[in-house]
C-alpha cells in the first residue's frame, strides 16, 4: 500500500539532506491544535465527553457527582491537561487524488510524495513515532470510549481548583486519541493517516509566519520510503520540473525511477 503526502517544492529542497549516513529528508510536523480548525479536534473531544455522560447514566452516578464537565485544556493554553506535552502531526492520505485545501489555495509549486506504507511504518516503530489511521465511524468511536470508561473513570478527577489523574491512568491517551484519530464522518473520503509525535514545548522549534508564532517539530524520514515524486501542474512548471530532476539526481533519487513524467516504462 502507498500513502500520499504533499509538500511545497521549497520545503522539499530545503528538507533534503545528505548526512554522513543514509540520505534523508525532513518534514515539518505541525502542532495539531494550532493548525487544524478548532471544530475538528473539538469533535473528537465532544464524543469523549459524551461517553463520560453515557457511562455515568449506565452506572447510575448522580449528576452532582458527574465528571462530565472536566476541563480538557489548561487555562489560557492551547494544550491538553496532563503531561506538559503537545501533539504534532504529519498528514498522509490513502487516496492519491485527494487534494488538501491548503495545497489548492497556496499558489505555490507543490509535490505529491507517494510513500511505501510498510517502510514508513517500520521507520515510525524504530523511531518511537506513531502512524495512526483516522476513525470516522461516530457510533464505533463513542462505544469504544464508553467501554474504556470501565477502566478509566475512577482514575481521573477534578474540582473547582484542580484536575488530575492517578499514576496508572490512560486518560491523557484518550484525550490525545480524541484529538488525533477521531474525525467527522463527513471527512471520511479523505482516508487520512497521521504520523504523530508528542513533544514538550521546550523541545519544539518555533517560526513566525503570517502574523502567527507557530510551533513545529522536524521529522526525518529516509529517502527509501519514497516511491514516486509528482510535481503538481508540471505542464505549467516546466523550469521547476527540469530543475527538480537535477536536484533529485543530486540527492540520490534517480528522476528516471522516481519523478512522475520521467518514469521509465
């Protein structure tokens, strides 16, 4: 199976490198809570909150003892409660014809990279990164959250001043899953996967662009995960296409083998 991701030509050229070891390219993983629409991650969190309520109804827990109103975010921070860790993600898609809005609207030359799923998954496992498939079945997600409340409900707490978990709680993982994995069923045609990492804010990089300070984490991937490189709108990008072929040759990606439009039959 192949997964597809999009990267600007500028970022691809800047990110490719030839270190002493294996050639690699670097992608900038974005902070999920800064880059996706608020309603997108709030959708998954709303299902988790609903699951808490449904579990309480099943167990006959009085409303005055309900935990359903537990805050999910730190005060005045775009950060989940729990460990001081942020969520970073790269997006991949099963459907090579799906074009994300940011690519359509950029006005810049973009590449579509076709990546080998098995090579990518193996690299993620070795580097302690997570490659997850997004979930679009609302009923299934809700039922799964309710089931997990059997183990987790007694392990988190909150009052007017404090929120917290026991040492063996997985509630933070549930919060992460709700943000990272769960998407509205209307988005199902995207068939999105996400490569995700958790980082302390002190370990992230920061750049200022378009009036916004944006945290990011560089993710290094070996060149051998690439199966094909496609320059979008290559018919109108003649000079970029020609130069890209030369650049790929320089970094060890034979254009005759990898560049769409020059592929040997």
